[in-house]
C-alpha cells in the first residue's frame, strides 16, 4: 500500500526516484519537473566473454525524449538534462534493439523446433550479428540440444528443452534433475531463478532482513537456500490463513507477490513435466545430485579459485568474484559454479555453489580437453602411466592425475614397455619367457667373460 501512494493525487511536494522503466511504463500524476542524468544500465552480451554485462551508458535521444515526457501531463513542465545539447545531438536517435545485444539461444532453439530453416537467412526486422547467432548455437551445443552436424537439428534433449517454458540453461538443469533423481529440488530452484528474488533488503532494515533470511542459508550453496526458503513458505502457508501468510511474508522481508509468482511458475513447470512424461519424486536428493544437475546447464559458469589473485578463473579466461551477498563470499571454495555472471563494477558470480570438479568432468563429457605429460613405465603398476590434465573452456578441473597411457598412445607405451620392462627388467612378472630371457642373457654374458670377447650379446637398443 505504501508503494502505491505515489499514484494518488495530493497537494504536498513529492520527489520520485525512478529507474528507466519509468520512461514508458509509468505515469505519476502531478509531476512538473524531471531531472535526467542521461544514463542507464543497458544489458549487453559481448561475444568475447559471453556473459551478461550491465554497464552504465548514455541513453539515446528517444529515451531522453521519453524521460522529458514524464512531466507536463497536466500543465507545462520543465526537464533539466545534466548533459549538454551537443552531447544530446551526438547520441544515437534510438536505443539499439535488444535482439542485437542479447544471447539468442532461446530464440534459435524455438526457431529450430518450428523448422524455420537457416537462422542467418531469416528475415528479421533487425538482423542480429552472425557472432551472436554463433554464440547462441554454441550454447545449445554445450547443453546437448543440437546435433554435431553443421545443419541445425535438435537432439532428443533439444526437443524436450523447446517444450519447457524456461531459459535453455534452466531447462537443461530440469532434464538432468530427472536423471539425477533431484527433480523436486530442481523445479524449486529453476522457478526461483526465473523470477526476481523474493527476499527483500530495505535500506533502513538490512541487518534485520539478513538475520531472518540467514535461517535458510546453506554455507555451501546459494541454490539450496532457495529450497530451504521454499519449504519454510509451504509450512507457513499450510498453518496460516491467507491474510496471516501475507503479513508473515511482510514481517520476514519476503515480497508476497513474488512468492506467489514463484509458486505459479513452479506449478506451470510441474504441469509441463507431467505432459513430457516426467515424474516428480517425493524423496529428497543429495546435495551432490542437485549440483550435478545444476552444472549441466552452467558448464561455462564454472570457476577455479586463484589464491594469489583472490578470484576465479572462468571460461575463456574470464575472471570473476563471488558476489558479496552470497553465503560463500567469505570462504570461497576451490571450485564454484554461478547461476549468472554479471558485470557491474566488476564481473560477479551471483547465486553460487561449491562443486566437485570430478562431477563437472563427468557432466561435461566430450566438452573437456585432455592433455598428457611425462609418459613413463611404472614397475609398481606394471604399466605405462602419464599425468593427465583436464580442462573445460580453459578452467583446470584436474591437474596431474596419474592414468594408464596404453589407451592414449599404444605405440609409445609399447616402446616404453620393451625398453623398461623387458630390456631393463623393471617388471615383477611370473611369465616363463621373462625368466627364460634372463637366463639366456646371463649365459651369454658368462660366455663373454670366459672367452674374453664382447659383442656376442646384442646391445639394449638392438
């Protein structure tokens, strides 16, 4: 009720602080003056980092004119622009369409599902850059939604993703949640990530809000905090009347309308799962199973902690830090995954969880790059071994894991086996031929000593 009094007519003076949503969506009566700083946070998706950015940029002339139009509705008004007229005239006439500055994975997925043919040849009103199309296709391939061939064709995962009313990343988590037996938790988490956070932090009551919200915090996962909050809300809703529940939400700094939206999205997802033949289990899943499902949609949001720089090395060389509002910000884990990477004052990971790099390796499958070093014969193992290094988009998941090398390079492994195991005898073997060879070498060496002549026994290389 307090928030809506601004729209009621009254005789007092009032000052309204508004975001750029007020340019077109709101008309507050009685506004005579507008002060326009000439900037706004504009969503960007640079092709190099492939993460959402929210930089502060100068607005276009069209946005400036819309801001000026917020006054003068009833009588003449004044707009004060905090920038020069030359600056205004040098700005682009219109704001760049969102399709030119966003990730197109969801659009490409739906267009492919509808059989609309070549994406780059589609007659868009404002055609996106080919690099953005490639980024969208690459993301869908990362999610396993597209077949590997050049022509865009959906996999079974892709067909199911197209039917889920979710961003492709979130939809992929739901499908993996079914496989991991963690669908109940994944429906709660993905529906929460689809809406604005229902937890509120009023400027004058941040400590109280944080104290109440801390009841649901999980020190290893911001995602699991949503599950704790969801269970609390369900218990309260069962025990209280509608009005009591609304008051409880307000007292606990939870936005009632967003809570209802969360529940509505959850119900919609649950119904869609039924239509896809996906059963929602009642049993709770382990945190590891939940996080494996989450990672399936966030493979390019995995980071490895760099102790010296106190941040994370992410995909394609990006460096990001855990957002201060996360439960993990004070004790960053060795490996973490973030629901979103957003650049404001710096690149932050929001909604973060600790993860096991071996789980990431398992989920990523063929997307990881493996390299091997120092192949050598191991007498203890009776095999050729090497040190394996596993990377995902440049993030080191495994460093120096000892593996059998024979399946990697059988030619080199055979050579090392001959040199070390057979020639140099570094092999604890019960095979008769090995003992026979050793006896024959000893006999020839004895003959050489007896006749004082070398060369009867061939050298090791031969």
